[in-house]
C-alpha cells in the first residue's frame, strides 16, 4: 500500500483521523489524504499535517494533496 485515502467520517466508530493515527503508528512514511463531504471541515486535519479534501473533488485536487 502506497497511499491511503479515507473519509473523515466512517461507520463503525473509527474515524478517518483515528485510522490515520493507527496507520502512521505502524508506518510513519505512509501518504494519507482525508476527504469530507462537510463544508466546515478544515483544509488540514487537527494536527495540521494531513490534507483534507472537500467532496466531491477532481483528480487534480488529489494530485495536489499528494504533493504536499
């Protein structure tokens, strides 16, 4: 796995941010991009180091997020 793209809000009690924390705990170099359908989500997650894309997004938005 080279890149993880996850929604911020997921069913089952685990959020995208929590998933990212778990993944980064195992592999700190993993590229992770979060996405959200809610307009009030910040451009970056609360820690400030994971990009958060607003849904719907276009391929160029994802490319730009991965270049950060």
